[in-house]
C-alpha cells in the first residue's frame, strides 16, 4: 500500500529529517557511485589517457600482501561513517563535507582530464589469497581515472572526521585511524593501483580542503 502524502509515516520521516538534517549528506553516495562508474566507462583503458608516472615508481616493489589493506578502504569509510552518522552529527558533517568536496574534485579532474597508469604487472602469479585478490581488483577496477587518488582523499576524510569526534579523537582511536590512513594510502602504490604521483596529488588536494571544510562548518554552525 502506498504512503499517503499526509500519512503518519510521511510526517514522521519529515519530522525526523528536520532534526537530523545531516542525513541529507547520504544523497551524495549514489551520486558518487554513478559518477565513478560513468567515467570508468567514458575513459577506459582502450581510450587515450595521460600517463601518471614518476621515475621512483619503478623502484617501488610490487607487494601483493598489501591487497587486503587496500580493500580495507571500504569498511574504513563505512564503519566510522555510520558511527558518526548515528552518534556524532557534527563529526559526520565534517567527514562528509571533506569526502564530498575531495572525491567530487577527483571525479571532476578525471572527467575533464583523462588519466591512467601503466604500472601493473602483465601477469600476477601465485595461487594465494592476496594474488587472487589483486587479480580480482584489476578486473573490477581499471588502471584509468587514478589522479588524484580517491583512496588518499577518502582516508584523510575519515581522519578529519575523527579529529572532530568526542570518542574517535581519543589517542588510541586516533592513532589507529591515522595508521590505517597511511597504510591504505601506501597500499595503492605497493599493489600498483596508483603511481606515487597520484598519492602526492591526493595529499595536495587535501591541504586546502582542511581549512576550507573547517571554515565552512563554522559558518553553518553560526546562528
């Protein structure tokens, strides 16, 4: 049965969103996913792209053992994000503003400036879990649309949100989140998903975002 415009359920949802306006940030999630998959189709490995590369990339070893750490990015966004969403709205706002502006800029850059990297090994040998995971990642995610690294930007967004959380900014939690931010960022070059240039570009993008998001959130909180 459809919900009538003035039904209690509809009024209840409206009242909930009036007092939980930070839930509107969740509307960005489908936008992000659709935009990402569209540019993956628009700028694929068969299409021309600018090659992201630094000479030091050749000296960085290929370490399949970092594949699980690379995949941690997804629960790393989800678990703290859900905690902040439910329990600490201010931390969630800061996390989402950083994530939205940061990944939005990454997607915009990749849309107007097709880029990719040619660092992946031709064959990933081995029958272990990590080798199988990398083969899966290579099939699921192309080597294009890599600069700046969204793994870096998203991870820094989590750390930024944690800094403005009552519980997550405690030394133990903050140290763990900081360590995961660094390890996830490093994993992208060790499994040859990114050039070091992508990591540096992600860091460079985060530097102005840090004060910008703080100023934006202070203005929103002002009466």
